[in-house]
């Protein structure tokens, strides 16, 4: 953005900056609390309500969660599923979104409506389970990916972005002898990098958060992704399970362990965003191609 | 702006007489054959994983017993719907759901847009990226964590906010156990968790703005505010409308976890929504049919809303979602 | 539905599009090269064919620990019982979903643990329908299973027939855990009756028991639970029946009894006077425990008194000089003692007919459980491996100091041991903490004045269908009464609401079943 050196411009920028800094601070504080909590002792946490900088430092929580290979294995599964799943989903989503973005396609409205319809109506857990079972996907990693391969929401958003690409570009590519596939991969996708980055991120986060599919479709707990471990610890440690009984045999895990697990399970997916951020600045591309 | 987006309706320039129409259609179909091939995996996906299992909705009209299966269970017609509509609390629950949804639409929904515009106005890529990353963090905290952190902050038993209030001589406020505070707490938590995350999609849309347009506007002496209003906002209008339509479909579908965690005996009067009711009355008692029937009802209302808003948006010359 | 053809098709499509995507033979697009089609690995049910001797058993059970335990214990149990076991743990939090889905799709394994008595109530209909094996007649063939307590087995019967084995729990473990150091300092003894209980709560709040010069302590800490929080335990002290009581020879729900009102009045007074946490209706167990272990609260009522060990461990980290004790003998206004009792089990195991093909197979599985009820096996599953996870002191099991090791390797199996120490012969726990030793004595005392739930073995169709939903009305009204939002008339209105929306039917059905 071009600098605006006028006084009103500066005031505008300063107000904007201050506001955003404030918002960022508010959003980040609880996170700091969680990170700080993971590096201290449970006694310190119990004594001070909202720890931001621990007075007593401790690595115990991390030692505990890293003392077996469960978390590494679960992390490996999650990273694998997220990578493969995101690529796969992006691929078939882009194909579909592009097809439906083309206004000269007969029947596109019917298909669009059918897609929207699935956002509202679902058959439920049991029939879906049966489909997954019939396809022979039970106990395979594919069961974490295929049943949620396309998000109707993501597809519609991507289609919207594709629709905004000037049709003239596609026309001229066609004249140059490009196939429809060629147009998609050579012209539409490169011009839609911000959208591609966004939707990839959405998919990646969805795959990273996979929980219920794993519980339903994977009987073998060694195949479980990180979210199962995370949720299990968080739920146990938060005492939020209302059906909990009078059971003294299982005291909940330490709060510090809960926080350490949150940190460990969130960090990898957090790191995705900064990598995608650079694509958000590529809007200029569109202008230049057109010009 | 007009140069960037192609207006709808300009598309197929084919308004021919009936005779040539079918041959034209064939021609078009053949020409677009690869496009249909592209659609194939997606369409297959939706058929197999979405439409095939939809027979599960049948159980809304049955007294479904897992061991009798969908095809063996007793048919009861609209029995479960009747039960829902004659539930003494039904209208209260429906109202509560709509109020929370309205808060979502009128308070939460515009915030990511404003935030995205503000982020876009930041000078310098460094701060832009830092802030962007920071505001998007909360999305990765589960509701359990967020609710338990807010508990620590607002409880009467030594919560920070109440301690501050009483330190400055104010009366303590019973945030957790009052009908009045449930909704504000709910929407604040929603904003806190989702606003930053919600900006991403708008930032992507903003990235498509042709910088040349700003240049031109500046030449015309337009200030920053006016540039935002006349260039940035119109560019992302399509995305805003699409998101709005998709959101309106979830009018009764707020999700169970967040509200359930906030709910207690003292605020159930305003806090019980359809999804939490399904949990207590249906799922926790293994009432599959009743739960499914309620889900069915939610979906129908959602569908009506989507169709309605979609039509309005098309009438106003926008694209709509289908 | 053609198996796997879908992913095959996708693979073909992807390859296809790869060829087509380039125009003029440029570089290939990145998306396409990352062909991710996840081929179903088909590792389904790869049970290695072991030499025919060991029985292969697949077991599904809720996971109550942070992660699935490693095979250490399992291997030991397999050796001892000559079995090949496959344990399928699923998070307790979402166990019902898994259970329901597996059940509806016929994929329950041979041995299915439920989650708690609520899931048991849900399953009763299916049990009646004959979806699970009846094991009653076979029990006498197994000497150890035959030792299971008949009164508890009775509580788990459905229509008078036995379908399940139970995981035993002491009948009445609840009571209060309190700060003995505070009581001593203020010259108070353990409350002998409900008035003294109130006085203790008052003193703990007002007399600065922690001696820091600030009025920053409270008497009682409670949480958002009427049953497993303080309410039900105190209500028993006030003489309220256990869920259901008899009035004029007829079963009536507890909330129509005098004692229930007295209990509500008690908590109302305690809360209004500021002697308990003000937000208890919204306080989770973790937060309640935290309030106690941080030294803010003096009495933790309603939980298992055996929890004193873990409370003590956390408390002394914050307040090194703290001393805890347990107590449960609090007399009601009429001077009588009473404790409510659970039906003696925590969970049950079922054997689905869809997975256990015939009686021969069922016998083999029951044989495994029969062996589980020997001291050797029960000890391994409950305490772990001697010398590693525990040592034997005075004929009792003393857990090793490596708490994390126990939590990781043993705890997951603990909740699956059939029976209880008296029937399966496993070690009792060796306790060092005086309060815990006291707790074990009180456990026995409690049972002497224990009040059982008269409906434990009874069925009511309406209760099965609407019980939880209706209970919500009463729960809400109870809290609202304690918070002073409704008065007696308001509460009675809620009760009549309960009755008109199905409660009357429940009363009728239970009374009919009791005959």
C-alpha cells in the first residue's frame, strides 16, 4: 500500500495500529497463559489464577508427555493425514470448483444446489459408518480423509474466487490450444493463489482437528491422530465430563500437562499460516496479467 | 472493480429458437466434456459420502432401535415431530436459539470484515503479518479451554474481573449464574475465538483488488476511508454475501459444545438451545429417532432460509450460492 | 457398493488429468504430482494365527487415562490366562457415540464394557430383545465367577435374568474430606450432626483458619453436580431417601420428601452466609478440587473419601503444613445416621451375540473372566506387576512411588477388573495417610447405615425414555431454590411439572414393577 504522508493519513494509521495492537494483545493473553502454564508446576498454577510469566519454571509437563512415543506417533499420523488430505482435497475441490465456476456449463446450478443441500442435511453417523465400512476403509488412514474429502463450504468459496477471474483470460488460453485442464492449472490456479492458500489452510486445519472419524473408524489406537490424545487429556483435566462418577481411582492429569499438550498439538498447525501468508500479497498479479 | 469481476448473466450468449437449441446443447455438452470429467470426482464424493447415507433421515419417522435396523424398526409417522412441537419448553428453546443466532449474525458477522479491512490498512508487512498471526491464534483453542479460562476470570470466587470490581467499590457481578450474562458471555467468546480466523477469507478476497484502482482513486483525491468504502469493500462483497447465505443456513444449528459448557441450572431459561436440548433429551438417553427428527427440523428451516436469502440476493443482482 | 473401486477411479482420474493439464508441454503442475490417493491399506483384522491353544478375545472398553496403555500388563495377563487379547480402548468422553455406532452396525466385539449405569439403562431394551448372551445359567460352572456377590448381581439383572458381569465398587465411599489442621486450630471436632456441620463451615469462613489475617477462606466447596457433589451426600444425612423412598407404602421420588427440602434450605443458608463457593452451580470438578488444594476451602463433601490421597498430595504442595482427615458420620436433625449407597457396581460387561457365535465361545470367554477373578490375574490388572508397580507390605499392595509409570501402564486396566477385592482376592491397598486409613474404616461404617436405591433393579419405560430430560427440571429447580430464585411453592410447581410431563408415569411404573 502506498504511503499516505498527510497528517490525517498519519492519524488514521496510528489509530488503526493502536486498535489492532490492543486486539492482538487481548487475543494473545490467554494463549500466553497456556504456554506459561505448561512451563510451570501445578502448585504454582493453583496458587495464582492467571499465570502469564511463571515464577517457578518447570519442564516436568513436557518430560511427561514426551516420555513415551505416543505423542510422536500421533503427531506423525496427524502430519501425514493433514498433508495428504489437504493435497487430495485441494485437488478434487479445485477441479469441481473450476467446473462449477464456468458459467457456460449446463447443469451447474443443479449441482450447486445439491452441494448446498449437503451442508444442511446429513444422514447421520451410523449410515455414514456403514458406507465407510462397505468401502473397506475401516482401520485405514483413508477413512480419515475420504469421508471428508470435500467441504461444501470450501468448494463454494473457491468457486466464488474462480468466478472472479476474467473470462477473457480463459478464452484467449483456449484459443492458444489449452485444454480445460490446462486453463485450470496454468491460468486459474496461479491467479488464485490467495484463495488457494486460504482454502488449503481451511482443509489443513480440518484435517488437523480430525477427532470423531478417528474414534469411529479406527479401532487401533496406534493409528490415532494427535487430537484424540489432546482432547482426552483436556477433557480429563478440565473435569468437564458430566457423566463422571464418584471414581477415586483416576485423578485427573495435571493442569500443566493439559497446557503442554495444547502447546505441542497446536504448534505445528500454527506454523502453517505464516508460510501461506506471503500468498496473500500476490493480488497484484491479477492486475499485472490483465494489464 | 467492474473491470475485475465479470457480471453474471453476461455469460451464455445463447438465446436461440427451440429447434437449434437441442443441437446447440449437445454441442455445448461435448465442448465442455472435460469440465464434466473435472466434476466427476467431486460429484461422486457427494453421492457416496453425503447422499447415500441420507437414508438415515428415515429414522425420524420411526421408533428406531439399533438392533432392528432402519428397515426393521417400527414406523410412527410424525410422532417425534409432534413430541418436539408440543414440548412445553419448545418455543422458549426455539427463541433462545434464534436470539443466539441473531447475535452471531448482527454482532459477530461484521467483525471479521472490519478486522480484515483494518489489517489491510496497516502499513508495513511486518506488523501486518504479526497481528494477523496473533489474532488467528484463539481459533485453535477448544471451547473447553476457553470456557474454563473465562470461568477463572469471571467467577465470584476470586475471579480477576470480580476482584477488580470489588476493589473499585462496585458490586460483584454473577456472570456465570445469571440469565442476563449468558448471551453477552457467549458472543464475546465467539468473537474472541473466531474473529481473527474469520478475517483470513476476507484478506484473500482483498488480495485480489487491483492496486491500480487505489492509485486511480488517490489521483482523484480520495482518502483512505473512501478508498476502503469504494474499492475494497465492493471487491469483497461477493464473498461477504456468499458467507452470509451459508451462515444463514445454520440458523438453528449453533453447535452443542460451546453453549453446553456455559449452561447451568441458573441460566438454562435463556441458554437452552435446540442443540443442547437434543443432547439431554435425545442423545443421552439413546433416543436416536427423536434426535434425528429434531435435526431434520433444523435442516428444513435452514434450507428455507438459504433458499429465501439466495433468492433475495439474486434479485439484487448478486450471484447467490447456487 | 463396489469396494475400493471409488479410490481406484480417483487414481485413474488423477493420472488422467496429469496428462491433460499441461498445454504445450510445459512443466507439470504441482498439485497433480502430489498424487495422494490413499490406498486402503487393508490391514483389517490382521489377527495373527496363533497356535490354537490361546483363546482370542477382543475387548472394547472406555479409556479413562490420557493415553492407551502399552502392552506390559496385557502380555502378563495373556500369559496367565492363556489368551490372546485385543484391547480396544476408546475415549470415555465420546464412548457412547462409539458404542451406539458399533452396536447399530453390528460391529461390537466379543466383550463389550459399557461406560456406566446410564449406558446400562440405555442398553436394557436391546438386552431384553436378546441381543446379548444370558450368562446366568452358566455362572455356576465357573467357580470364581460364582463368587460374585448375589445382591449386586441382582441389581444388574434385566427382567430377572443375568446378562453381565459387574465391576465392583464399595457401596458407600462418599463423605467429607476436611482440613483437620484448621479444625484443631479453631478447637472444633469433626461435626457430629448437621448443625455442627454448619458451624464448621461458618468457623472456617469467619475465623481466619489459615491465619493470614484475611477473610479469604470458605467452609465448603461444591460443584455443579447434585449427585456426586455435596448435595446428595448431605441430603442422605438429612434423612432423604436414595433417589426413591417409600411413603404410605408407595414409592415416591426423593424430592417429595422432607429431607430434600431441609437439604436445600441448608445449602441455601450456607451459600447466603458466604460459607461456600458462590458459583458452585457453575463450578467444575477440577475447579472445585483446585479451590480445595490451593488452601482456600476447608471441606470437600460428596466425593469418594478415598480421594484424600490425591487431594493431600496436591494440597501439601501449596500448604505444606496442611493436615487432612475424613469424616462421614453426620447425624440428621432427628439424630439418626444415614448414607446413600450405590448399587455396588461401577460398570458392567456384556457379550454381544453378533460377535460371540455360540455357547462354546461364550464359555471360553467366561473362562477368561473366571481366571481374571483369581488373585494372580486381578492383582496384575489392578495393581500391576509386583516389584515394578507395587510392593506387598503387610499383605497389602503399596503402589510404587513412580506414579507416572502406574498411570501409564496399569490405570487403563484398573477399571475393567471384575468383582471386588473380597470376591477376586486381590490385595487391598496399603495406606499410610491417617486420613485414608480412617476413610477405609468409615467405608465399612457407612454401609451399616447405608440406604439403598429401591429402584436399582426395577425398570420403567418412561424413565428410560425421558428420565434424564425430566430430571433436568428437578435439578434446575433445586439449584434455583438454593440460590433463592424460587421458593417452596416454586419448587413444588417444578415437581408437579415433573409429574405431569411423565413423572406420574414413572412413579406408576416403578410401583408396578416393585410388586
